[in-house]
């Protein structure tokens, strides 16, 4: 009997240590990039590449680690809402694909980048009473030195129609961050069509003004600039095409186009990184 009790105790200790080991492997990347489907359609890998290239400069240490998670159809409201319906874009299981996000860098799960938020050790962002963004930081779950939020598409109409709604979203985002959390908010890359780009320019102007009004915790980087618009607007080579050559996805630049986009944004991104992490060596 005593031997059996001792064996059970040893087994229980082994389970405890195993659980501790799992918790310890949940290491937070130094830079955490969150955002929408432009990340999971190509920009995720591009962010890892450019941020790794910038290591040793722009306030980044030479051993900076980068992790990226892009969630399809998500908006800033999705990330900052605690209600089940409002955060559904992030927490609901995709009915067709059973996955709704892509993970890259040190958060990569292997050859297949696609994951379902709410499943897996590193993607537990769906807790009752918390927004997904609050869950990211809850009880030290993630502790990045810098958060980059990269999105706009799914909020374009909302922000273009109302500067007040843009301000509400910016304030909600900042309120969900830990105090003094360094952060960059960056709007996503220009799309293919002129009508879409023009609407996004209005939305970008309103969300940039919103962050300026909401306070200086986050640096703002505009994704739509004369240079990036010139690169993507009407440029079919930067978007997925059918066999006939017709653009079939005008909203998500390809991975190679995302690399060119971030190369054009390199100086602006470096300036924002330096502003947020200039004390880092």
C-alpha cells in the first residue's frame, strides 16, 4: 500500500513538473504583431523578415524575437470587445476551414501556419469577460517589449464614416493595453482598386487623428502613403490572380508584395520602433 501511495505521489509530481514545463515554454516574443487577414495572406512572414533585418538597429537588440498572429475578418473592435458576438471574428471556429488565423515567427506551429484562436497553448485569447486583447496580456500570458497592431480593412467603412467611432476604437484599444506598454498602430497595405484605396485614405486620416487625440502611448505608422499606393494601386502583379490573369483577391497583397510594402515602410517603421524602444540596446 505504501509503495502504491509513493508511486502515485511520484506520478502526481511528474504531472506537476510537466505542467510547469509547458507553462515555461509559453515564451513571449519580444515583438508581438497582431492584426487581420493581410497578415495571414502574406504580411505575416514579411513582418518577421523585416523586423529580423532591423535587429541591432531602431531600438532592437540583436537577439530580438518576433511573433505574428493574423486573424481573418478581425477589426480593432473584435480585439477590444468582451461580448461573445462582438469578438466572434476572433473566437468563433471557422465553419469551413476550422482555423481562422495564421501564426509566424517564434509562434509558428510548423509548415502549416494556420491555427484556430482559442485552441492551443499559445492562442488562448477567448475568455469570458475579457476582450481578446486583454486576454493576450492577462496575468502575464504574453509580455512583449512591443506590440504592433496591423489592420484596417474591416474597419474602413466605420472609420471613414465617423471620426467619433474611430476615436472610440482608439481609446478602447489603449484602455485594453497594460499601462506603459510600448505599442505601434500601423494601418494595412493599399488594396488593388482605386475606390477601395480612396475610402481607406479617409479612414486612415480619421484613425490617425484619433490616436493623436487619445494620447501618445502608441506610435502611428500610416500604411497608405504616396509610395505604397503607387506600388499597389492597379498593379495586378501584387495580388492573387486567376489563370486568365484577372485579379481574384483585390484586398490582400501577395507575400512578395507585402515584402515590398514593408521595405517602402522601413524608415517609418524604424522611426516608430526607435520612439517606442529607443532605450533598448
